[in-house]
């Protein structure tokens, strides 16, 4: 078997070996937090529009000034269940648009906790004459994002193969074996490409021709949680202010299983190619937030919040396996040290890379939120938020590899967005009815993907001692995956994702 002279660490081109994805994708993935995911069912059901509202433990993340509304202590926990459906269409994106090969559907569910924690009130009582009426301290754990998603696609590609990507990449300059990417060297190890040499240097030839059936399964797991410690105060029931700190806990895992088979019109004995790659990332970090809420008149509150960049240190591990299956009796003879050596291709072992370990740091963009809430006596309220985030200001740094090109791509690919959340609540006796809507634009410049939208509703029941809230959030968006990059007739898989989240909040006042 062929042996690599030196094992090279994955560069920024190696986040996903199959798709040649880069670390700039991490910058968006791990910066894309949605605090309404970790809110109570009450706040989830009004679309997450909570910057100008208070009296809810979710304020620890959205706007800590809202903690100043509490006049008693409370313990809260919110179990949640996600039902995730992905309908993936696979095809070739050419000059005439998308030539579809068909679609596949996947379903997954995931149980989690949206939040759990307590608010401890240090107020001076409801009837104090002091202008400063005290405040409340919140300690909680909340969910910033969830990465659970399964996708599968399959189709016959009559235009190209991943071997075209490998062959073109290996011949990009005079590459020695050490210069090959991990995927290119894996193909060399499995006799899919051969190294030759002439007066100009090294070049590579391919042992494979023809166009294949292709399939891939992508499994993503993980979550982004935050430990919150925040305090909010109340001045004269008119001005509320607060600040807090969040400790980031990040876990992400992706497994990709790619296959090519049925090489029609091929002039070889290759029957199939199997490529598996896996990546796992774990991160820890910190951020800070501040906010204020002003009540100019009894029926109106206006809120503003600022969340600093999150500074996250990420450890990453990855590997790749490639297995080429040849028909029995297929042999190749090569000259080794001046002597001919014949290899039985049907009996060679699959290629298994070393475990690659990288460390890097992410600085996510800051967030600015503005909100207003209009109260209709004791009958309910309407609330709305806008949130500004510039994803182009994310930044990567590492002692293990250069991040300069990734940072250039971040700056030139991502743009600022304005997230919008609106919702309301209607009250009658101890019961509550709620509904809302949220809109999250795609931050990729000139993107054709569907923006993310949330439609929400719920209800609640409240007494002096406890409360129970229920919420349903129906979220729709699109994601794309490419098995490899090619100059023309790019294969692409577009998934329509629908995630229905059901949450229940149990709260106990004390």
C-alpha cells in the first residue's frame, strides 16, 4: 500500500473534506444565536418580541433591564421538543438553471431544555416610597441554538464526479505527495489517481472514467447553550436598567457519508467509492449584555439592549475515510525501487486518515436590539423588536493555521441584517392567549435561499403561586450542501427545513 511521507494538518479548506467547506462557515454557524430558542414558552409564543417587556427570566439574555420588573422570586424550567423535517432536492446547477435529480425527505426529533433557572428578588416591597425600588438577580441556563438536522439526497449525475474535483485539484500546480490535500492523497492511496513526472514536474493521471450515481447522508448534532448571570433594577417604576454575563457552551458534530456507484460508460473496473468524514467541535466563551427600559406613559414601554461580541475558544477534531471498491481480479503494476510490483486492488485496505486536531478562536458580531410594547389596560399587550447584527464583523484567529483568507471571505460574503419579532398576548381572568411572528434574513450577500420565518402561538395559566405556559413555534428556512466544487455544472442539494418546536414552562413563585 502507498504511504504518505508526511501527514499534514487540515487547512482552512478542510473543515469538511468532501465539500471543501471553510472555517468562515463556522463564523456564521456559531455566531447565529437566537435567544427566543432559549426563552420561556410565554416569550416563544409571542415570536420572541421581549426587549421592551419584563417580569420573565428570559430577560437575562434579551434585555436584563426586564429583570427589574420582578417583585417576587421565581423558579422556572422549560422542557422542549423539536420535530425537524428536511425535504432535500438534488441536482446540477448549470447555465439553464437547476436540473433536478429528485428529492429525499428526512425526519428527526430532539428533546432538550430551552431554559432552567431562578430569579431572586431583592426588592423593597410593592408599597415603598423610595424612588429606587431594588432589583432582581437571575441565574439560568438557556439555549442559543440547536444544530440537529438530518439530510439525504441521491441522483444520477451525467455531468461530473467527485473524481473530477480530485483530479483537477491534484493537477493544480506541480504537487508532490506532501502537497496533496487529504482527500487527494486518499484517492492516490486507493489508486484512483496516479503520480507521474516529466520535465515540468509532477502531474497526475486518473484510472477512472464515466459518470456515477451519487448519494450522501449528512447528520448534524449539537447545541449552543449559555449560562447567564444578570441583574436588573427598578427606578420609580419608570426606568429599568440591568446588565449581565453569559458563559458560552458549544458542542457541534457533523457526519457525512458520500457514495458514488454505477460508473456508466467507464473504462475501468471501479464499482463504488465511499467517503466518510466527521468533524466535532467544542467551544467555551463569554459575552456581556446591557439594557434599559423606559416607561414614558403607563401604557407604553420602550427598550434597548446591547450584547457584546462572544469570545469563543473552539477545539476541533476531524478525520476522513475513503474506500474504493474494485472488481475482483483488478490489478495494477507499478515500479518500486526499480522492480515491478503488482497490487490486487480488490484487496487493499480503505484509507483512514489520522485524527486532525485544530484550535481556533471566534469573535462573533455584537447585537443591538430596540423594542416597544403597548399595553391595553389589563387585557393584554402588543410587542415588537428589531435587532441589528453585522455578520461580516465576525473574526477568526488561530495559532494552528492561517485565518486571513477566511476573514476576507467573512467580510466579503456576509452582511448586516435586521431581525424582526412581533407578538401579543390577550388576558382573561387567569388565562392567556398568545401569538407572534419572527423574520430572520439570510446574511449571505445575494443569497437565493429562503429567509427564516417563525410563526408562533401559545397559551398560559397563572396564579399567585405558580404558572404554566405552552408554546408552538413553526420555523421554515432553507440550507444548501455541495458534495464538491466543480467549474461547470455544479451539483447542489437544497433542503427545505421545517422545525416545529413545542415547549412547556413550569414556574413557581416564592
